[in-house]
C-alpha cells in the first residue's frame, strides 16, 4: 500500500489516501478513493463495491466540435487564486472558481475579480460558518447565485459528517440560501473513508432518509449535486448518481491513477489526454452544469495537473484547459 498527502486551502488538508491492490477491477476517485484507486483523500476496503465501479481501461471519447465563440459557461478552477496575474491568465477560458472558503483570497479585490469576468463562488465547507456574514457577503455580490456546501462529508479527513449529522446541519444551508436567494450546490460527494459510507450512493441514500424522517417526508433542498473524481470512468460515476434527479457540478477532477497496472498517469502527455477526455465528458453531458479542474499550482507535481507555472504563466496543461472545445 502507498500513502499520499494532499494540501488544499482553506486549511491544510492532510488527506491520507489508500491505493489499494492493483488486482481490483474498480476505481475510486476524488479527494476520494474507491476500491482500487490512486485517488486523493480516501480508500475503501478491497471488498467494497468493486464490481459496481468502472474498468480501469483508459477511455478517450471523441472530442466535440470546437466552438470558436465565447468561452465555456461550465469551465472553472478549484484553487485558491491569490494573484491577479494568475486570474488574468485564466480569464479567457474559465468562467468561475472557488477556494473552499466563504470569501475569495484577500489578495484579489472585488474590482479585480469583476474585471476578469470570472465568477467567485463561496463554499460553506462544513458547519463552521457565520450565517450573517455569509448572507452579508452574498447581498453585496448580487451576481453570485450559488453556494457550494459540505465538502466530502464521507471522507474522514474532510467534512467528516455522518448522514444523520449532515441532515441535522442541512437546514442551516437552506436558511442561508433562502435569505440570500441563492441555490445550493452540494454536498460534494466522493468515494470516501467513512466506515459503511465509502460509497457516495450509500451515504446519500442514508442522508435523504435521515432528512426526510426529521422533516415530515420532505426532501432536502439540493439544487445541484457536486462530485469529485480522480480516475478513469467519470461518466460512469455520474451515471450512478442520476437516481437523485439533480444536475451536477463536478467541483474537483483530474486523473491521479497511479497503480502500476499499465494505466497509471505518469507523464504530462497522459494527463493532457485525460483532461481532454474528462472535459469532453463534462461539456457533452447536459446534466453537468459546471466543472472545475484541480489544481492551479502544486510543487512537486506528481500528477502533472498544475495549470500554472510561474506567477501568471500557464503550463502546457493550463493552455490546453483554456482552449479545449466546449458546447
């Protein structure tokens, strides 16, 4: 077994994740992990749901016909942007970004973000937020229509909330959404590390049941369901979640597959191929409303997924992300 660490704003996410035996046929994902995943942030046991997950065989879907007009309305970035130069570098190809916090980095003024044409969307990471402050910020930014909520609740290194705990917390999100007249995006699901709830479907089923039991059979307000994925098979994973009838935000994705099975992502060229395939999936699916690549910049960069090199300078992967075809 191999253990990795991922660092992410707003706090250091010392997220250990397990790479299970390469003999498994399934794969997990995102700040996640599934049965045999190289993915950040989680890992389920070798016995868990392997037969339900997609094959590790690399897949490259046909690219959509390029569009030479405006940039993609879906394309975003999961990264703590702290430089106006970085923001300027991505503005021509990215519509939105977030940083896992309730406000953008203080290095970026409201005027700088507005001038870039790139929207910042706040996240209520768990229950540790000041509702009055969040509502005040949203009131001062009427162009923002969404709040992202509850980051990876079934991952013990992240929000770490059982379905019943999440159901008790959810009305606080609903109250903010009602007061600020915004929509709720979340919870941000993944294959996690929480006992009995590694599978996002099992966690969500239990969450819905707990919420309905406490609210007279009413479903929770979920306007969009968020999902994170770091392996092959993104479309298959989204297909598993269509049972909830919600459009998706894929708020973290890249391919971090690292098992020594011939499908590992160990070169920039392989990551570029996977980026093109995953972006094509998100662009072509009508049920994907938005998506965000992870990450902007990390050093060392074992997964070849950084969009920035020096400040304000795109890597080859970053240049590709901005120019990939969109619908």
